[in-house]
């Protein structure tokens, strides 16, 4: 087909195949289809025939083979579709705690740079989706239909030329269904938008200009409703599936293959709405928006912030319990031997025992602090990304940059972690009266918390499910103690194999190292000549952990997950 | 304890011998006095040695004195029931006693005894005696006189009787008047009433008479009761009769009175000579011859007073015969007692009684009833006791013990164990004194040693330990004279151990050497210290503290590095503390060279081996000080 | 027409960052462990004890724990017995007065030492570890 023809097809594919699983079952088998610009395209077919797969793979949301073109240009990546085609998933993905206006507002903030445009669009979208009077209602309070409309509204934020709607009307009452379809038509008429809708309700086919029938992984018909009726020899579309089932897919394919060649001259189509290329905010702008939104969500999520506050404040108490009277006084050992030989031996022994006990207590407390902070960190990071992955994927499709997203997450969680670490340092220092310089100790503790947060955030980004990420994070926390080698002696070979990776060790070492001029350090050193890294080294290592964590986050955000 | 000390002159064995000899000589008088003063001895209890020897002597005196208490040889008298016999010569008595014990009763003596019995029976008042029988009896006396035992006394009796007869024949004439006088006197007895008057009269009369008679009458006058009465009578009679007799005597030269007097005096003589049988015989004849009358004794009042010192009997012939009979009875009883005691084994008691009885009844045939066996045993006992006494006096304790054993074997009641205990105690006392003397001698306190030795000798002169002591002292004295040379020699060679081994002799020899003695003491002290350290080290080593032991030996080595036992001990220990020694040696070398830092290191190594080391502690201190000083000097220079 | 307004953040980059970071981490740890006086040779304690004067003038690194103070002089410094980390022995070291640091029994120090006259171990500098 010539390019000229293609212009009339917003979206098309050639020999598109999607396989799944190890035995390579074809979900889509060399499908060739095209969708008209500025038209209401419907994609129908029995359940499990591959409608959603076709559409998603064309959007680049699923791996596929074959060519996909948008207005004639081949699509390499879903990013190519940005601004051209939006995707409205079946269930709207919006934070329940935000209001309709906020949801749309933030979405606009992420996609539109110009404030004026944003304001105008907001009003326009609200109006269009008919939620103007519900602008201040929380998403959690919306009805099903309203939610669908909001979903559509969210997709209109980027003012795309076309929109793919995945069963937007399914499950709604007929009135709502009609409302939505009406809305779509209005958009088509007013703005010349193209819609590709996957629908189940065959009764509403009359809303649609172009119908694509998918049957068992193959496109078996594309055309208008009338053409469909004629093709399938059915009085109305309701009989379609029965008729389909009478024949094998191969027969239908064959039939369609015969029918496929059509007139070169396409119908008159209204000029495709040129997608208005408005400036999108840069990554930094997006970061800011995301942070704002996250902060708002944090405040609004009572349960979450109470938990966070609880552990932030509570954990230092746990540490303090073991040293409510402050750290024990350590009697010193005389430098020069004045007393008799056996007196000296006795003194020596007494001192050694005292020293060991004290050293044990102090290192234990420090390690306890650090491990609690790692626990806090894991709590910060584990669910952060994995918990809203779908939304992220959707927003990413809408134009949110992974870097921005990752950065915003990193900043947000780290900020909390820093405060938590600082609070732990302050509290323990002044309640338990830990000696040593405050600044290095605080820095180390903050770094401990932050680095763990980032690493767990990384897991959150890398792992698909919230639960998995949570589990891995908890395991990681669990291994901090034994693999640190502070309390339990590791075999020589494993010590420096594990330690670099054990956050708690560096936190402990850095904190303890800061106490080098204190009697507690000396007490520890009495029996142990083991290398203790300086606070500087420990901090550096923790920083490296942060970097690794951040890298994991970026990498994870970079990964595509199915919506 | 030893208050009196005997001094010994040093270096001469001869002087010791003289002391010993002197000791012997001084013992006899020295202990008699204490023996006589038991109270004094008691108050001198603290003077141990002397008391013991005195006690022994007392005891020995008592134990070994065979003489009966009754026989007081000092005053030469034999006391028997308040009557004392003169014991002119104790030696002679002893000899006779022993002879008696040695003798065997012969047939002869039995015959003599029978004969005497017969004679006495014939003289008995129960017999109706006429002149003829008297004559026969008188003839028997001559038969008796032939026996040795008789001692011719029967003949004396016979002579007296004959004399009396002769005189009587001569004074027949006077006999009637004498008889009449006698009857008269008798009548007068009834007349006399007032005794006191009589006594007074008697007194007055006696004052006019001879002093002898006065004494007798005053003695008689002090008597009481019927005895006084009779005495008064007697006195009166006597006075009158005497007057008569005197008158009669004036008439005739040899009168019956004279015969009587002679008779009487002979009887008394027999009594005092303990010839009781003959006294009885004579008094028997007297009764017969001077029938009833003239019983009163008129003669030998002195003798009689001596004979009856406590008695106020008026002496008649009856009295004398009574006394004789009493004596004879006593002798009989005594012999019985002796036999009984002997049979019971209480021979000591028997011996004592034997002596008494012998003295009393020496001439009595009853003594022959004592068996020969008994006699011999008594003799053995007697002699043995005498001998033991001699030995005790000579303080030959060993022999005394032997003797005591023998005597104990003979007589059951001989206090053998007491003797043994006493002897042994005395012997040990002497030994202790010798020991003390040797100790004093060894440490050079010669005066004290002398005192002790004197004590020892005094107690037991023949103590063999004294000989040993003497020998030892001689040796030491010999050595002592060489002492100086030996000492100097050893000192020159620094052979302190050698000096120590000879310390006894050297101590003895150098006791008076004011220059060498302190040196000797110092050396002894030093070596003793080393020995003590060695012993302590050995003990520590046993406990497993070998390093501590080595340190002690090191200390000893500093005192005397050439001491052989110390070096031996060191050599034994060294392999087991080699590492420590090596370190210390190294350290000390460095220290000596002034390399204090190196010395410190080495000392520390040593101290790590043995943390309680004194040597290391001091070494570290010294080295550290040295080092600091050196650094200070450097500092100043810088 | 299609003008991407964001830079491509490929998958490769984060991985690369991560790996490099890890390597850097290990390297940093290993390197920094070295200690301040790493360029100095360690004092050969056994040989030194054999002959202290064999090492006169040489400079070494010594890691030891303070055992006791033998002597102190305000103007000069202090003589301290230390337990050498590597061996079982004790050594006397001299810390001059100019090093104003509190020394307590049990503390561990890394010392820069020089062997002075007579075999004295003179401490030039020390760092607590």
C-alpha cells in the first residue's frame, strides 16, 4: 500500500505476532490490520481472542514481531506514539486520595509545560468528561462510570490524536455507556480524534465507523457495520459470534484474505487532527510535580504516615531501653604497675571483664540502632514503586520520564530516611549519652537509613509485585545482623565477601569508629585487633550503596511492565 | 635449771680426769649431809641434779641398809622393848650374824639345847628339889659347859653355886640369924601402914646413905601404887637388912650375903650379856639356894638402870628371871615370825627380824630352828644389800641395777622397781647434763659446759657418756689448736662450704678467737642462707614453680657463686628453664653494656615467660631508668 | 516529527553504574584498609628481638597494643611496653613528649617507628585504630 493510503490509517500493523510462554503459543498470528484516522474504530471478538493483545502490542506495550505503523511511520518504541496515541485502560488508574481536579491537574503538570494551556485544558477536560461539578470529589468517592470518564479525561490531558480505549464501557449501565460513547463521538467530531475501542457490547456497534473483528488471534474482518452484516450474513451484529464459531479461524482468514484487497482510494476522511505538539515539562519539572503529588499523597495517607511516624519515633526508644541509665562507667587499668604481681593480675582480669562487657553492650547498641534504621529504610522503600507500578507504566506511556519518576522516588524516600536517621542519632545521643562527635555519627546513621531505603527502593523498582519487593527487603534486613560479623564471627573467607554488601556493618563501623577517642573504643580494642573502618570510609561505602540503590531504581524504572 | 656449773679446763684430758677423780672424792661427804637434812633438800627442789642424787642416796641408804632399825650402830646399842643392850662392836656383831647365817645347826647344838632344857626343868620350882637333886643338876652344868655353844657359862653358874654352897656352909651359923631376920622382916611388913611416911623416912634415911642408894630409892620413891608400897617395903627391908647384912658382913668375911650378892650380880651379868638361859639357870639355882629370901637385888644398879632405862621396876631376881623368860618367849615368837615371813617370801622383813632376834637370842637354841636354806638366803640377802649399798654409795648405777635385780630375785618384798626407777632417773639426769655440757662446749660457753659436766659427774660418776664427752672434747681440743690454721686455709680458698662442714670443730677451736670467730659466724650464716635458699628452691620446683626456684638459686649464687650444692641444684634446674635463663642472660649482658633498650626487650621476653619474676621486674626498672637518663642526656645535648 | 524530549535512558546504563559501583566499593574497602603507614615496612619483630642493634636507623610501621607504661618524664617522654599485633612478644617503645596523646592500656596504635641508638624503638607518629 502506498504511503498515501496509510495516512488515512492512524494505526496499522503488518504481520503482527505475539507469542506467549515457552511453547510459543500464538496469541496473535501474523495479523494485518489498520485503523482509520478520525474515526470511531471498534475492535470486537469473543473473549480471549486477542483483542487487547492486538491493541497493546500495537501500542508497544507488549513485545511483538511484525511492523506497526503510525500514520505510515513505523513505530520503534511506544515512545514514538507519545502525543499521538493515548491508552485508556479498562480501570482507571488514579490515586484514590486525590480529587478529580488534582488528578487531572497533576497529570497536566506532568505532560504540559505551559500553565495557561494547562488551565484551559483542565477546564476543557472536566467539561468534556462531565465531571466539572465533581472536580473536588476524591477519586475514591467516584462511581464506576465517573471513574471511566476520569480515566478518559486523564488520557485527554496530552491531547493525543488518537486514543485506545480498553473496554471503557464494560460493566457500566447503558446510560453511562451511552454517555461515554457520546463523549467520544463528540471528541471525534469536535477535535477529529481517532478512537480505537475494544468493546463487548455488540449492540453499540452503530456508534462506530470502523469495526475490526478478531477471532482466535487473527483479524477476520475490518469494515463498517453494514459491511460486517453483509460479510457475515447476519441481520445484526449480535449473531456475529455464533456465525464465527461455525467456522475455523483458518477458513475465516482465508475468506478475509480473499476479501482484503480493496479500492486504493480511501473514503474521504476528515483531516486527521494534527497533534498539537506542546512543550512537555522537562525531567526536573516532572520530578517536582511528582514530589508534590507524593507529598500530598503522603499527608493524605493517614495510615502510612502514622506507621512511618511510629517507627521513626518508636525505634529509638527501643534502643534507649537498653541504656536508660546511660552507658556504664568503665574503670581504667593502671598504666604502671604499682601493686604486687597477683594484685596486678586481678586488676587486669577485672578490667578485662568489665571492658568486654561494656564493649559488648556499646557495640550491641550501635548495631541495634543501625539495624533498626535498615528496617526503617526497607519500610520506606520496599512498596514505594512496586505499589503503584501500573500507574507508573501508564503515566510513563503518557510521557512521564522514568528518570524523573525514579528521581522523585529517590528524593522522597531519602528525605524521609534522612530525617529518620537524624532523629535516631539525636535521640540516642542525648538519652543514652553516647560519647563521640555528633556530626559524624548523625551522618553515618542518616546514610545507613538512606542507603537501605535506596536499595529497597531499587528492589521495589525491579520486582513486579509489592509483596515480593517487601519480602526481599525484609530478608535483606534479616541478614544484616549475622552477615555483618560484628556479633557473630563469620568464617574468615566469607567476612570480606559479605561485608561490603552489608549496610549495617558500615553503619556500625562508622558510628563506632567515630568513638575512637572514647574509653568504649579502647575497651573494644582491648581484645580485638580487627580492622575497624573510619567514619569516612564507612560513609563512603554507604554512599556507594546509595549509588547502587539509585542505579537499581533507575534500572527498574527503565523496565517496562505490562499495564 | 642447772644452777650449779662445773668448770672444765680446756685442752687437757688429764684435768678432766682429775675433775672426775675429784668428783668421786667429793661425793661421799657431800651426800651424807643432805641425807640427814631431808627438809633442806625439799626446799632445794630447783636444784634438780643434786636432789636426784640425794634422793637416790637416801633411798639406797634405806633400801640397802640391812641393819634393823632397832640396831643403832652409831650409839652402839640395841633397843629391845625399851631395854637397851650395849652393842660394843657393830662389826663384830655383823660378823657373828653372818657366821650364824653361814652355820648349820649341828647335832651338838641339838644335844646342848636338850641338855639345857633338862637342867632348867630340874630347876623348875614345880620340882621338889632336895640337895641331892640340886647336886645332880649342878653336875649337869659341867656337861653343858663342855659344849662350845655354852661359852663356859654353865661352869660359871656351877662355880657360883658351889661358891654359894661353900659360903653357906661357912655362914651356917649366921644363917639362922639371917633366917630369923628374914622372918622378922616379914612380920614387919604388916606393920608398916603409911607409905608416904615410909617414903619420906626412906628419903631421909637414904640421904644419909650412899649416893647410889639414894638414886635407887628416889627412883623407887617416884614409883606409884602398890609398886611404891612394896618398894617402900623393900626399901625399908633393904635398909634394915642391909644394916644387918653389913653388920653380919663385918663379922664374917665370906657370908651368904656375899654369895648372894655374887649370885645376883652374875644373874644380872648374864642378862645383860643376853645369856638368858644361864640367867634363868642361875636364878633357878638362886631360888633353890636362897629359898624365897633375898630376892631383892642389891647389886649392879647402874647396869640395871642402863638395862631398864625406862623402867621403875624394883629389881628382884624374879624380875630378872621374868625378863629372861620374856626374852626367851620373844625369841620364840620372833623365830616363828621369821619362819612365817620367810615362807611367804617376805624375806626382807624376815631378815630384819632375824637380826633383832639374833641379837637378842644369839645364844638361844631356838635360832637353830631356822632352816639352813633360809639362813643362806638371808645371808645372800644381807650381803647383797650391803654390797648394793656400797655400790650405791660409789654410784655404780649399773652394778646397783644388777644387784637390785639379784636382790629382787631373792626377796619378793625388795623394792626392785623403785630402785630401778631411781637409778634410771639418775642416769638420765646425768646424761642430760653431759649433753648440755657438750652443747655449751660446742658453742664455746666453756664455763657453763664445766658446770654441767660437774653436775653429770656428781650424779653418776661412771656415766659412759662422760667418757665419750671427754673423748670428743679431746678431739675438739686437738682440732681446736689446729683450728686457726684450717680456718685460714679454707678462708683463703673461699671454701665456705668447707668451713661450714667443719663448723663444730672450728667453732670450738676458735671460740676465744676474737678476730676469726666473727668471720666464722658470718661464713656459717652465709652458707646456712644458701642452704635455705637451695631448700626453698627445691620445694618450689616440686610445686612446679621452676622459674621461681631458679630465681632463688640465682639469689644464692649471688651470695656464693662457688658453692657446690648450689651449683648442682642450678645445673639440675637449668635445662628446664633454659629459655628463661637465656632471655635473662641476654638482658643482663645488654644491661652491662649499657644497651638499655635491648636489655628492656630481653627482660620483657623473660618476663613473658615467667611473669612473676623478680629479676625481670628489677631489671626492667633499672634498664628503664638507664634509658630515660640516656634520653635525658641526649635531650639536653639536643 | 517525532522529537523525543527526553534522553534515552537505556537499560545498559544503570547496570553499568551498578557494576562499576560495586567494583569501586570493593576496591575502596581494600585500598582504604591499607592504613596510613602502608608504605612503611612492618617491623620484623622476631629478628629485632634477636638483635635489636641490627636495625639501627631503619624506619618501620608497627601495630601494637599498649601493655603498660614503664617510665614517664614530662620533658622527655614516655617509655611504654606494647604487645605487638603480629607476635606474642612485648616491646619497649619510646614515645617522645612531643606526641601529646593520651595513651591507655589496651589501646591499639599503628606507629611509625625508627630504631635509635642501642636498639631503642622511637615512635615518630602514631595513629589509633
